[in-house]
């Protein structure tokens, strides 16, 4: 079995989804090979970039080795200007490499002229013409090598982001041309979202043998059993759905970070699950936590095995009970992840315990600085408590990466200005900021109450355009953000601290390097 993580996503840590699949396959003694085609493909394109007469490209290529090396040392994370130059130069080389095939390519982005990853017809066209991908010279050679050496009976792709979709289908099309009888499986977060759209009909039935929605461990085991005729090992227990992830097959030292980063999911779904327009609720994804005892055990095993420098907890929100368990039995390593504003975070003693356990940064989805908007969004967040939490985290020495969302149906300029006021008031407590514009999900209970309009084209689109009930449209929101919010003297320095391209994935490394 061959498991592939396709381009393009941020190449700073191994893909957690495939790590979980490896854990399940290992548990049952099933041989498999892992290919991080995202990391390998980006490095291949960078190292095979053609020189160009413009000064920037020549300089960037001349310093390519130095830039790649610098992102793997802590020095780059102590000097934002040096880091920014390395990332921008690498991104520029990728952009130049994509131009000959009409692609917009970057360290975290891939778009192709005339093709949309949200249109199934365009994905099928990418499969019909794999040579049109900027990664074709890489995967043509690499896939043939692996097929000859490993002779897998099943090849699985993990597709999580739109930026991976076109390349995924180009690789699938190439495999179909070269090995028509090979079984192909396709899963991941994006596939799950597509398959749970209203009136879903599979447009890829002639191309992909198995589409998998949700956690893929059991499905992959069943596919292996059906293909091989071999029953799963006796270690399988009825109802078992968690195996410790395994990253031993990944090139941990090659990622764009100063040491191995360990991604870990303690749950799927969201323990809150009540927010308006929540994709987890709209897709019917249940909250399935791993017991705190098992999480602590897994982390200690993975830390001993892989010797990472940082743990990245991937949960939609880490429950306070799990944070408490980690603080009482810490993994002896720095860690970070998403957390909801809850009463425990407003308690300084609780935050101090988190700090002692290794917590260096929490990502906070605050969304708005207006209480009425938060209430309509059903966030379950009290702004007074949020204020206390930000102050307690700052006193404890834990950085915050705060997420704000503008243009929701309940927001107008008045409410947006209140968010500005709240942010300015707490600028000393906010380490980093992410500013996003609201997108209306295609399937959500609330979307039926809003007048929609054609904006996002494609039968696989997860979002749709809408007419804002108060006229606070995207153009006006952008004007407010660009001309007022981002230019405020208390906020501009926060935005300048954000690591380009890698954003929150590298922000914690800057915190660690202070």
C-alpha cells in the first residue's frame, strides 16, 4: 500500500492524517510506504528552477541552499527580516517555476489558469492532462520508481485543501494511464466535505475506486482486506477506532522547521459544536474525543520515539479538561493549539499551570469584539471573560494568536468598529492576528435565511455568495480593514509580526526563539 500526501500545503510538519493511517496499518502488520509528495515536490521544483534575467530570481536561486538551511535553524526565527527574505525568495522561485505552465505556485498555494479545484470537470481535465502540472517532471519519475520497487496493490491520496486538488488529480490521472488496474483510494478533509454536500453524486466513479469520508483508518483496513483476502490481525477489537500515530516513515529532518514538529489530534469534530455556520455541524461530524489518559500516553510515547522540538495539537478546540490533564502530566515539550475562551482560561493559576506544562501559544477564535455579534453567532463567549483570559495568558507568558472574522450577517460598520476598539484595548495581550472575511457555507442551517447569489462557481464549491442583509458587503469590509483596522498604530505592529506564508504554523517557533 502506498500513501501519498500531494502538493501543495505548508511543508513545515508531516501530515497528521497519513500519520494516523500509518498507525492503524502498523498495528495490523500491513506493509506500506509513505510519500510526502508535497515536501519532495516543492523541493524538486525549487532545486530545478531555471535562472531568469531578472535580479530577484537570480539572487533567490543563488541563495536557495542558504534559505532552505536557515529555515531549519533557530537563528531564522530570531530575526524576522531574515526569515521574511528567505520565505519570500523561496515563494518567488516557485512562482517563476509555475509561469511556463500557466500556474500560480507558492509554498502554500497552487492555482492553474482556466482550471478550478471546485469544478469536478476541471479536476477530470487535470487527470486527463497530468503533463500540465508543474509537478509532472517530479511525480512522473518518482511514482514510477515507487511502483516498480514497492509494487503496491493500493495507492491512497489524502486530499485536505483546495490547493492540493489539481495536483492530486494530475497524479491520479498519471497512475491511471501507467497502471490502469491499480486500485486508487481518495480521502481527507476536503473529500469529506464534498461527499457530505447536499445531493452529492460521485463525479469521479470512473477514475477513483474508493472515496472515503471521515476518518480513514477503518475504511483503508477494509480496502486492504478486500484486495488481499487477508483478515486483519487479532489485535483488532470490535469498535476500536484509535491507534497511536506513526511518523517513522516521514523525512522529519527535511521539513521547513528547526527540528521535527509532532502533529497530534486528540479528537475529531468539535466539543462545542454550536457556532452558527459551523462546518462540523453542517457536515454532521460527531465529536469523537480520545480519552485524556490515552492522549497523555500517546504524547509521551511519540515524544520518546521521535524526539520532536514542538507538539502541534490539531483539535478544533482543546477542551479545558484535556488542558488540565496535560498540565498535570506534561509531555516535557513545548506545545500549542486552538482553545475556546472559557472560564478556566480567565484564571491565572490555570494559565500558569499550562505554561509550566510547555504551552507556548494558544490560537483563539474570538471572531468579534461585539457581544451581540458573538451571541448571534452562538459562540458561547463573553467578552468580559475574553478580556480576563487574554490578560491571564499574557501574565503567564503564553502567546495568543487571535482570529477575527468580519462581514458576518449580523455585523455592520458599527460592530466592526467595536471589534477594532476591543483589539486596540488588548493589543498588548495579543501576539498575532488573523483577519478573515466571512464566507457563507453552502450547507448550513442559517444559510436558508440569507439571500444567496452566484459568486463561487463550481459543483464542488463549499461556499456561496450572499447579499448582506445590512449592505455590509465584502468590498466595504475590505475597505474598512485596509484603510482603518490594519493602519491603526496599535494593530499594525501585531500584523507585521505574523510570519509570511506559514503564519500560525511558524508563529510558535518565533515565540520559542525569543
